[in-house]
C-alpha cells in the first residue's frame, strides 16, 4: 500500500472538505476524531502501544481506519462480535478505501466454526439423532453448498444461526483433519486464510485473535498472518475473553461431538467395526448421566464445592472409563482413515483434559457451569497478564486498544494491568454530543435498598411517570432475569405501550420490532447493555435498575478477589468497583447515539447517592446534569420536544 508520512495528511482526510466528506453526505468533521486519528497514526509509525477511550460520536472506526490505511502498514483489526466484524468489512472499510482512492487488499477472517466444512457435510447424514427439522435444514445447506464461494454460513440466513445442523457441517480445532483432509484444496477455511496472508487489512474478531495467540503459545502454529499494526476495537471485552482462551475446558458438547463423529466415520470407513458405534453410544449416555449428577438447576460455581460428592466422583470415573474403552478401539481403527485417526487423537485429548481437571493446577480457577442439557468444566488462569504481554511482545508491531469504556475516573490501570501492558500512551477523546443540554440523569428518591424484596416493584412504580413523560421509547436494563421478569409482570398490567422482552425473539428481531413500534418499551439484561444502537426518537429513556456489581458468588470473581486480598490490595476498590463502573458506562451509552438524540438516564439504585463510591460512577459518565426531581424530568422532555415540534 502507498503511505503518507505525516499526521497532517490524516487530519486533512477527516477535515470539512477532506476526502472522507466527499463520499459521505452530511459528514461532520470532529476535532476529537482528528486528534484520535493523529494519535493512532503516531502509534503505528512508532510501533508503540496506545490505549484510547473514544466517547460515543467520536467516530472511532474512521479514526483508526484512515491512519491505518494511510500508514501503509499491514493491519489487523479485531472487533468484539461477528456482527461488528461484518459491518466493518462490508460497510465501513469500502467507504474509506473509496474516499482515499487506494488499491488495498482486504480480507474477512472468521473462526472455522463460521465456515462450511465440505468433509463434514459429506458425513453429516450418518450422524445420530437427526430430527425431521435438522434433515430439512441439512437439505438447505447442501443446496447452498453448491452455490457459495466463501462458505461463510452467515450467507444462509434461512437456517437459524443456533440451529443444530451447523455443528454437524462445520469443523472445530479438535475435529479438523487439516492438510490430511481429502477436501483440503476445497476447504473454505484454507481459502479464507490464504486470502488473509496476502491482504493489507485483515478483519477478525477477538475470539479468533485470541485463539491464534493460544495456539501459538502451545506450539501448534499460528493461524493469523504477521502484521505491523493491531487495532483492537471494543477492547474492554478483551481481558475476560482472553481468560477463557488461555485456560482449558471440557464440555459435554465436546463429548457428544466426538461420539457422533465416531459413528459417522465408522459407517463411512469401518463398517465391520460395529463395536465402535456401540461404544460411542455408551459414551453419549454416560455424558447425559454426568449432566444429571450436577442436579437439575442451571448453575455456575466453584468445583471445590462439589468435587468430593460421591455422585460427581462416580460420574467422572464412568466418563473416564468410557473414554478409555473407546480410545483402545479407536487406536486399532485409526489406520482405516484420517477421520478415525482424528477421532482417536480427540478421544486422547478429552481424556487428558478431564484427568487434568481432576488434579488441581497452580494459578488456575477451577469451576463449572451447567445448562439445561449440558455442562462445561473450566480451568481459568488466575492471572494472564504475563502470558498476554509475552504474546504482544512476540510481534514487532503497534498495538492500539480502543473502546468507549476503558478508564475509571480517568485511570486506565484496571484495564491495562489485566493485560500486563506497560510503557503505553493513553488518552480520552470525549464525545462531541451536547450531554449538558440534551441528556439528564434522574435518580429517583425514596427507593429501598436493592436487596429489599419490594425493590423492583417500587422502582417500576417510580418509572411509570417517567415512561409517560417519555411516551414509552424506553430501554429498561436489568442486572438479572428475575428482576426483568418481575418488572414485565408489573408493567404489562399498567402501561398501554407495546412491551418487548428479551428472549421472546432473537435479539436483532426484537430490536427491529422495538424501532418499528415507535413508542414501545424493551426489557433486557446484560446482552442489551452494549453493542445496541438505536438512534432517533424510538429511544429517549434508558433505565438501569442496579449498579452492575458482579455476583459475589461467582467463582472466578471470588478467586480474583482472594488473590488481590492476599497481595495486600482491596478487592472492592481494585476490581469490583472498576468493573461495575465500566459496565454502567456501557449501559448508559445506549441513550445518546447521534447528535440529534436526547433522553433521560434513570439509575434506580439509591447506593449511587448514599455510598461513598457513588461519586466514582457519576464521574465516569458523560457530563450530564443530575436531578432527583420528577418534575425536572417532565420539564426536560417538554422543553426538548417543543422546539423539535415547532421545527416540523
């Protein structure tokens, strides 16, 4: 790629009459965007570390794409979700490339589970437990397989993304045959990675980036190409996701997929070895019995609490025994095909991980979680800072971490310490939105403590006049499903606006219904606190029920708090409070998404006023006026809307 040698050229591109304004109607230059772009360009040029908090409305996507392209550096951009990844690749990047009039090779690279596996598609019809619905979906996949060039499963939107058929026709790191696969040359994953090797800009997501880092650490090679600049968008998510990737896990899903693949491979390549099928079916039943040993409730807890229970010990022993039996026969069958050899290696690996989980590892958090029909056993690193920093230093490259929520009270230490980052520059580029005049924080008076059994009901009672003043148009965000459902029961008897509740429809459909309704109420939990963008009059009120402190019973949180305490720190001030502040900032960020937006942020939790740490939350939010007066809320809406209506 061609390159420029000054931040002035970068700023010019984002100026009032610059290159970007020539391809985007109504583009508005923002001083903060230009300064952020200059800082990013400088970091790329000097191969340094930059931690950048960019307030809503800065336009951080263009603020990093413009300097990245103009620097000429081979750049990897990592986003928080596949949805953001697709938006960046299909919408934002083409606009910037067109504006800069550059010849740039770009590539979209997702995890292997997002691509059709030609080999597994061939064997899918031999898999067990094929329902009529799954067979119909498999028929659609086969029809699409003959037409697609990318193999990206998001192309086939007629099959739900959570449909069981996708796990049957996509591969994992465990079951992929690699270069030994008979369909290797037709592999969509291989094609996508080859394109990435030659691209100037590669767009990935955090899961793929961290998967590559973890594989490289284990010595299994790296998936992503060498790059000169890493730009991590939505970087606040990185520490938590990294904890999972640098740990180990064993799941019932791994066991079931192994057993199903054994059956499919046996039918295809070892029809005379019926015992393989029998052993695989025994393994499936044993996995189901182990799920029942945890009890019927869905939970997330420390392994130490249940590891000595006779039912759990017996279930683990049975699962290890079934894996042993299957392993012995697979060892003989492995010479029949690459697929059976892969099943043998996976069986060894699952057995090894399960054995390792049962023996306490140093500096790891051992915990488990159960769902309605499945379980996962986790070993999560207590501290990943040294390991992550080692990975960053392995690349001679710039690292830019950016998000709207990275600092707490002007301090980035909570974020950077978890990643082991040192010798980095940082900055806060504030939102250009007029929060002082177009937004208001309302703290209702006389609410009980959040622990009170009547808290949610009384909060909803306090919200009724606010909802009336806002004409619906409200997001009500909760820290628990229980509170969300209780609020729904209360409101549906008392308001005439349409009410949409998380779980009724897929998230994107729920948001679309909310927008189209115009005057509606949407109730959601954690997944609606970030990554949701509703602009305009459809949303003019956001309520947050409680300060989002993590559950004190969470096993990972408990272990980290114990570590901080043992090191002489204060677990609440050093970890719980900063994490809650960042979560609150994410939720509050749903309110104002555009320069014309306005609205009221309601924070129900009275601790924000009564506790000493409440000021930290307020200080970390955008500069909005704060009131405890309902009348002030009603006047705010009246004054905002009257000029708007007069303009019409």
